[in-house]
C-alpha cells in the first residue's frame, strides 16, 4: 500500500514540475496551504479530493494519476463485481474506481470500504456535488462538528465545499458508493 501511495505522489510531483508549477503555486490553485500541499507530496497521503482537483486542473485523467495508465474508453465501461481498480488513501480507507477505463468523466464513481475505527473522520473539501449510498454497515458522515449516521440503504447528497468526511461506525466494515460530480 505504501508504494502505491508513493507512486501517486511521485506522479503528481512530476506533473507539477513538468507543468512548471511550484508547490506554492499549486497549493494556491487548490485553495490549501503550501505546508499542507508539501506534506501531501512528501508523505504521499493526498486526499482523494485533492487528486481529483489536480487531475482537473492539469487536464489529466484521474485514473492516470492514480494508476499511471490512461483511461481509453468513451462509449461504455462495464466493471464486474469485485473488479474495480483498487487503491488506498490510508490504512482502513480503500477505494475501487468503478469507471477507471472511461475517459473524460464528469462523475467519479467510487466504491469505498471503511474499517471500523474510533478515530475521527478526516475532513476534506472539494468542488462540485457528492452522493453517498451505504451498501453495507453504518457510516458516519461528518460535517465539521455534526455527525450524521447512515445505515445500509441510506444515502446523502451534499455540497462538498463544506468540510466533510466519512468513518465506519460499529465493529464491522462498512461499504458505500460515492459519486463525485464537478
């Protein structure tokens, strides 16, 4: 997992350098502090929303930043059960990209699996709109100091410019579908 995270950070750093952006310039474009950006690049722990914003800013497919391979389909893309492209942001928070071969997406569908934790959810912000549908277990969706518990079959549609995060509630893994549109 750590090598995957390092590879993503390396691709982003190389893209930034090729596009002649300093870390400070890119941080400003993303609306985050230079210190946070440098931390992401150094530690490799880029929030998924930041990767998505970088892909849009530099007009590079999200999948290519995450995997190193470009998406090529533009008519349709079928992903069979269990065969999405997997990656992790950090321990206990795993994604499956459900449209990794489709190019020029206006929505990013991801299947997220969360391990149980007592840790607070990490909060992120990004542009657009977001939809979450809980498929298994219970998920706490956190907006700053408010926590909304969603159970299997529950969904939420929200403005992701508000600081938000998700965490598993209970003692078994949770799974939810998230669709981010910009």
